[in-house]
């Protein structure tokens, strides 16, 4: 897994046009084939990260609780985006929102997750 935590500052200048949390999420989600927004102590986040790693996918993980400069804003924006009170885990594949744990697991069970990963270039086999 590729974790993005303390280096967020180099990716995000707080004075840039990405000051809106939703724009920032969109940009971050499009930078890698698989992006997971997570909280380091969340068991569901851990499970989703293990799922992708077990499939041979190397997701980029943003631990929101470790981003002291904007993690809470991103968490609130994800809650608005998902329409839920639980913001994480949220998964993007190929820059497109897949959803939270239930949507990812449903895609995995019905067989649509692997084609999504292949299409995004996250899985080759």
C-alpha cells in the first residue's frame, strides 16, 4: 500500500485553487488507479485495505486522521458526498467513486470489482 500522510503538504498548497475539499478529493482520487480514504483506527478501513492488497492491488491510502491540516474538512466533505454519517472507507477506482465498504464488497461478490480494477490499470491478471 502506498500511504499518503505527512507528505500531503507537498501535494496540496493551501492557497491553491483546490481549497474546496470536494475539489481536493476529486484531484486526489484521480492521481492513482485505486484511492482509499481511511481513518487509521477504523476496522472497516483496515478490512477494505486488506481486500485490495490480497487481490494484488497497491492502493494509495489517505489516512484522514493523520492529516492535521485538512483531514477533518475532507472527512466532512466525504460524508456530504456519500450522504452518510460514516465517511470512511471511501474507495475510488480509476478516478471514479465506487463507494463505501458495502458497495465495494457487493462489487467483489458479484464479480464486477476485478473488471473495474483491470480497466483502471490496478490489476493485470
